[in-house]
C-alpha cells in the first residue's frame, strides 16, 4: 500500500512488509498513473464570538 508520496525527494512511503533482503533495491512498475487515496479530514467548526472591547479609564488625583 502506498502511504504517501514525497515529490520533493522523489520518494514513496510504503506500508506493509516487502519481501527481500534489507537495503536491497525495490523496483516498482505499473501501467498508468499512481492514484493517491485522500482521506477526508474532519475539521472542527470554530464558533467566533465577538465581544465588545472594555475600556478602563483611571482617574488619578494629585496629592499636594
């Protein structure tokens, strides 16, 4: 199973076991184009609430 494709590095990430020895060369051949399965990702809806800005004014008295 092709898990992901990194086009920048020209790499395929495969899932599952692959027969052969470690550090061996794996040749992939296929007719046509590879299709990437895209899973729908649920994005939680964020409720935006606008609150009025609160301005606090301080009146300082000068002591003489």
